[in-house]
């Protein structure tokens, strides 16, 4: 099987950075295109509050712009030090349930491989199921899971 399209999902966590680095390395070795997807199920307002972007006079449009700018900054930080001539990388953000969005996007781009990070087994993961577990079950292609302790 030939791997020409690799998708890596990110929530911009430390573990997602590890997954990105592994996916980028694979894409470089295989000559594949790398898609970096940030799927976020929170509203712009919740994200703005969580990230300290909310001001008393903020409009919905301003909040959406602030969250979009923050997302772009995080993509830039994630890809800092990566040579763009080595691998074709496309990044994008989508709103919705990450458990669904990641697999749907993998189908949309006809991905050959999905790479996701796994934080570990928390109580919430045990009750609700982790995003990584859901992607493993629903992905249209093979999935590589990068654990927190993966060096």
C-alpha cells in the first residue's frame, strides 16, 4: 500500500505536538502530503473564555476573529522549525465533534493514514470514550496512535 495522504489531528496539546512530529516524519519519508486538522467542538464564546480572550465589550464577530487568530498562531507554533520544502503541509480548523469530524475529513481527503495523539486513560475517557478510540473505530483508513510516553 502506498501512503500519499496523511492526516494528523491536533488539539495543540503537548501530545498532539508529538503526534504531529511523527506524522511529519512519516510524510517526509514516504513523500506524502500532510494535512493537520484542528477539530474543536467548543463554541467561540467558550473558547474565548477558556483562553482569556473575552472582553466586556466583545462582539460575536470579534470573538470569532480572536479565536481564529489564536488557532492560526498555534498552527504556526506547531510547525515552527519545519522545513516547508520537505513536506507539503495543509492545515485547517473545523468546528464540530472531533470524534466525527476527524473520520469524516479523512474520508473527504481520501487519507491513507490518520495519526492521533492519546493523552492516556482518564476517568472521562473511560466513561465517554476518547477521541483516539473513536477515530480508531470509525476511520476509513489505518490509524497510528501516539501515546503520551512515546519518545
